[in-house]
C-alpha cells in the first residue's frame, strides 16, 4: 500500500490538531490544547482505485517560522498549511512557513486551509488576499474542524495531488 | 570522549538509564532492521524481527531513512499515548543507528508552560481586537460628531441670518407703526376701523370730530359705516373671495353727522391685509 507523509504546518492555535482529530476520529473539542513536538497519526483513504495510507504529522505550532524544526518535514510528500481565518497574522505566518518548507523539501503538493470558517462574523482574511494567492495557483479551502466543513475534502484533495505527482 | 573515572562513567550510565530510558534500533542501508535493544517497549516499539522494514512498521520513522552524514534529530516525537522521545538518527559503519531518549517529562513541563504562554498570547490578541473595535467605534463616533457639529454650525449660521432678517423686519415694522401712529394721532386726518358688520370699532379724534360723534358713542358701538355714509354701497364680506387689498381711490363723499347734518369728506378705504372682514378708512375735510 502506498504511504504518504503529510505535515500539518501553521502557527499555534490555528486548529491543526483539531483538523487531524476531525479527519481521523470525527471528533472535535473546543478546548485548546497546545501540541508539543509532533504527534503522528494515520488514516487510509482511497484515491481513484488505490488505497493510500496517510501519515499525518501534527507538528507543534511556533510563534515564528524561525523556531520551526525542519527535521520534522523530512520525507513529507505534501503538507497542509493552516491559518486561522479569524486571526489575520496567522496567514502571514503560514506564508512564511510555506517558504521555509519549500526551502527544506522542495516543491511538493500543498493546500492552504483557512480554518475556523464557522466563525464567519470574526473573519479577518479579505477576499483580495485569498485571490492573490489563488492567482499563484494555490489551492485554498475554507475549513472548520468544529463543523467538519471542508476537512475531508482537504485531506482527499492533497492525497490526490500527491498521488498525481507520484504518477508524473 | 571526556576522560572520566570509571565510577563517574558508571554513575552517568545509571542516571541515563533511569532518566532517559535509552533504546536503539540499528538499520541496514536497505532499511532492514539489524539490531535493537534498550527500553524499546516503553516507546511502544515491539514485535521486532531482523530484516523488517522499520519505517513501514513505525509511522514516526516513515520518510526519515536514509539519513545524511550529519544525522537527524527529531525532538519530542510522540511514540505512543503520552510517551514522547527525542529521536536521534546517525550513521556509523554498521548502519544507521536510531537512538530513543525519553522526553515525556520534558514535554509535560514544556506543555504546561507553552499552554500558558499561548493562552496569554491568544487573550492578548483578543484584547487587541477588542481595542481595535473600540478604536474604530470611537473613530466613527468622532466622525459623526464632526458631521453633526458641522450641520449644527450651518444651522446656527442660518438662524443668525434669519434672526438678523427678523430684527431688520421688526425695525421696519416699528418705523411703519410709528408713522401710522403719527398719522392716527394727527388732528387733520380722520382714521376709522370697522368690522364685517360695518360697526366702527376704533377711530381717532379727528374722524369723530368730522362726524360729530363722541368716544362714548364709539365705545357703545353706535357708529356704523353704512349709517354715516349711506350713499356708498358696502359689499358683504365673503371669506371665500380673494382679498383685494389695494386701497380704493379717494373720492369725496357725503357723511351724515350725529345731528343729521351732512359733511363732505375726501375718503379712501381698504381692507386690512389678510382680513376681509376688517377695514380701515382715511378721511380729510375739504
């Protein structure tokens, strides 16, 4: 069976762990528990006719990209950049992390997830910022670990991209 | 290697065993397991067989092998529930060594500290947002106050202009009143006011003198315009009719005095402006 390592990247408290728990266990807790180090989980998905084991590396969020430990990215086939749509600065941190990730493991598939989409009234990320990134061919999804919106789609979309890249 | 006496080296080894629960895997160049040992079971690593592909068996090792000459260090990796390890990968002639050192206590301490730090940071962010919202609300309020103040200033200017115009009109009215009073009080122009029924309600002394009535007659309503001037046809007041406030052309009329004698007076009359049932007349003796 194909195994693909996916890293969850983003600054602290953007919902990386919640997204993984929603995807793997279909549960959500509103209480914030910071992650230290890295927790690895897995889930098997089907892409086309192939079963793919996704190894999900839930990496601790740091306040700055400089604190990020690059060794966690080793062997990653793709990553999900996560930003909190209600905290604009988390998008900038995600962009910085993307640069760092690309420097470390090269060009691999990734998606940008604007999480906490259920908090629409507190949304801070403007559509023009999103459009600017989409013009760079970034795939951006609005997700909510709380409601499940876009979560399954995000992981599956990344899995498809990774399998496609392997087939190239 | 530091030159330490054997007892110290032994003590350090014991301390390391107690505190860090070291364990290792040795992996061949093809990724197959060559050797293992130490407290591996405490990290959830079990069921090992020589030649097995560890990277496939243990998800936290996936993708890491093979490692570069400089080695790889991955701190605080959760190997099973609530157990964390610092994992070192380094190459030696025998193959790639993977060393596990327990980091659980360190993670717990750091987790508590980091949780507090991030909670404070998030709270500070929320406060900053609230502060920004308050600042925006205050700015909007200031803008509204500025707009309303400007509107109020314009209103004040307009009122001042209206007041100035009112004062000017009032002064003109006072001048007009003074002129009329002078006319009313002079002894050679008779002035009389009568209502819709023709009863003279007011007259100056000159008018009363012309027709021989007294002020007492006037007060008792005994003087009627159609009695003292019967030759003139006085129209009935019609409220619906458009008021013609133009003064009638002065002409000579015979007036009947109280004693029945007649006197010729040059007379002109006009309704008050806006009041068809009230008239004023001016008379001069020829």
